[in-house]
């Protein structure tokens, strides 16, 4: 999985978590002290969504980030 794909999936999970928790982007911004412009950019891909920001946003929703690292499988010859 490429970094772009992982970040896109993380963004999707964060957007879904906010919607499920019924927390608006504006409310999340107020609680986290971030501008609505920057939050929007992070959630649309115009700005990077770091793991740190994802953790903070997801914590508002009662969720957490878990990262799994696995050995690559070798392609069959």
C-alpha cells in the first residue's frame, strides 16, 4: 500500500468517525483549536493528515488509531 493510499484511507476513516459521532468539522475545530480551513484541507487531501492529527480527531469520536506493520509477502516465482 502506498503512502497516498494509506493517507486517503485514514482520511476516510476520520470523516466517517466524525459523521458517526455526530461531531461537525466546526465543532472538532473548536475543541482542537485548529482553523476550519486547515481541518477541511486535511480531510480533503489538500493538506497532509498526520497520524498526530488523526489521533486527536478520532479521540473526540471515542476512537483511536492502530497501525499494523506486516512483513511483505514474497511474490511467487
